[in-house]
């Protein structure tokens, strides 16, 4: 079996160099190229490569954001390529993740590829545990996730965090409600909350998380409780303090006004 490989870099010459070196490897099959993070996320879902050559520094979403988007669906063995990002390089070394520091030599490339072969021989396809551990490191996971790759039957769907209206908990899964439909993601609500931008998403109750930009009004129920009304017509309970919620709605980043109705 050949190693199905995807090459991701926003620089055409850099992609061409990697592909040229891979062309000499009899056990490698380059199944695709991607020039942006968005293309990479989609290609990983479609191709499910065994091996990924991934540029760290790309216009958003960058290489780390790509990995975070696909981490629960298909996490291939990955060799990062980088010219800077010394903090990331240190994290790669701590988790024994291989990387190529640009400009890299053919001998260094061969060494990285040999290491990848060894990992692939030992680990199941689509789940690089070293990479998963890297993504859990605080210095790597500080930035909010902007996109998620969600498995939907035999397809993989890219869901933008900005398109999520609200989220509901379902045991060890969450349901992402978007205008295009609902998608189920393997995460706890607490895990997802930690990955999303806290200035945009707010935990209204133990089981619901809302996009503050989708809030239309807050209703006072006959019981005296409050319900948050969203842009898709859904009402979700607000069990946290109303004052805190109002302050979050009126923060400079949210730029929304809460409308009270009875």
C-alpha cells in the first residue's frame, strides 16, 4: 500500500519542492495539493490522507487551525513545514512531532519522511496521538477555533464557527445549529466552549451555548425565568445572571443591544 499524501502550502514554489521530492519515493502517492487552510480542511475530509505536509504560516486558517478543525474526524500523520514560529517549534519538539525548517535540505526531508513511515507502521490511520497531544498544549491551543470538520454519514462537512447560531449538549456530543442545518460533533459542551471565542459565544445554561451575534431578544417568562430568543426562532433557557448576560451583549466586540419583552 502506498502512503497517500496531501501537500499544503500557500506558496506554489514550496508545494512544488515537496511534490518534486515525493515524486522520487516509490511508496508515496500524492493525492492532492492545497494552497489555503480552507482547501486543506476540505481536502483532508475528502481524501483522508495517511500523511500530511502542512505549512504552519498561512493566511487564516493557519496550519494549527487546520489541525484543530479536523482533530476529531481525521488526524493524519503530519510533518509541519515552517520558517518562523519558534514557540511552535519548541512545542513540536516536546511532543516529538517532526517539522521541516525552511529552507530544508533533501537529507532532512528524507529523515522526516522516514520517521513518518515508522509512525504510520505503528499507529492506526487517521489518528496521530502525538499530534493530538500537541493540540492540547496551552501555547498551541490559545487561539479560538474558526472551523470544524464534521463527519456526516459518508461526507465531511466544514462548519464555520461564525455560522453557529447555538449549540446544545448531547452527552459526549454537541449539536451545532446553523442556518444550513444541524451537525453533530464529538465534543463535550465544556470542551467546545474552551475552543470557541469567549467574546462571541456564551454559556446560557448547563446544556446550551449561544452565539451572541444571533441573539434577538430576552423574554421574561410567566415563571419569572428568562429565555434567550435566537435568529433561527429557537428559545433557549438563560439560567445565569441577566446582568452578566447584558454586559456581554453590550461589550465592544458584540455590539448588540438586548431587547426585553414580556
